């Protein structure tokens, strides 16, 4: 069972870790506090969906979208331009989710019904 206190502790640790890692990767003018404020709402929304036991695929799509929104927010509050690899890093989760979705669709293509053939004669 997912206890709410456990979820809060887990996502608070993820929030702090992500803030510190992004602080190390971003320009010195962008502090961990500024990053923490930018990614905080995304972490809270992700924790709520985790608590509500959202389906894995829906959770992954939502996480990828929130990660991209957080990356854009960090870009807006940054006093200096972000390095290009950080901009690309914002698109990585969305790219991975897209690859998984298309791979699953590719694997299930044989389960789809065949088009009915119409014979005119």
C-alpha cells in the first residue's frame, strides 16, 4: 500500500536531488532554489498522480509533458541562455515515451482487424 507520508518523502527527495543535479549542470547565475521553484509544481502534480495510481502509460506521458514544461520554465527564469544539451534533455522523456508507444503499436499490428475486401462483380 502506498502511504501518503512515504510518497511525500520519496518525491521530496526526488525534488531535492533533481534541483541539485540541475544546479550543477546550469550556469552559476541559476541557483538550486530558483530551479526548485521552477520544478516544484511538476513534482507535486506527479506525486498526486502517483498517489492516485494512474496507469503506467498515462503516468509516463504526463511525466514527460511535465518534465518538458519544467525545462521551459527553467529556460524562462535563467538569466543566461541554457546550454544546448539541457534543452535537448527536456525532450528526452517525451522522445522515449513516443518510442515506446510506437513500438507497442508496431508489436500489436497483427492484432488489428483486416480491412474487409469488397468484391464487386
